C-alpha cells in the first residue's frame, strides 16, 4: 500500500485543480485565484500551468521542474491536520503549501497576504 508521500508524488495537478477552483467558488471567491496561487508558488507562467494540466503532470514532476518562490517558507499553519512547516518530506510539504494557499484564499484572505507579498 503506497504511503501518503507516494500518493502525493503520483497525483496529477489536473486531478485536484478542479477541486481547488470549486472550493474557492463555493466560498464566493474568484476561482481564477487558483492560478495566481499556483503561478506564484512555482514562479511559473500560465503556459506552464496549461501544459501541466493538459499533459497530466504529477506533483513530483512539476515540483522537480520549478524553483519555489523564496517566500514560500513563510507559509505556516495547519492544513489537513498537518503543520506545513513541520512536514519532513520536501515534495509533500510543497503540495501542502499549495493546499494552504488555496485554503487561505477560500477563507477570504487578501491575495497579497496569501502570497506573502504584503
């Protein structure tokens, strides 16, 4: 049976992307902010994001191909029962960073605050 870390590594962004958008929409937040969070964290372009979605890239492949935003280490708190700053597996931590950004947006937090730019 695969571990949580192995399941996260094999998961595709395309499989969770609609859930991220739906979460924001359900909470009355512009679902396009999902893209802002992904692009900020991965320091990537909309073209990269579209490639990852269309080609079913796994989280492992995506995070192996990018450099996280330097302020990603400022993402702190609990998501899915885990304190993100204490997650030991680097890939799992990066995915949970993204989960945390989406969670904060869904709670109505300002984009500038969520992206640790203000």
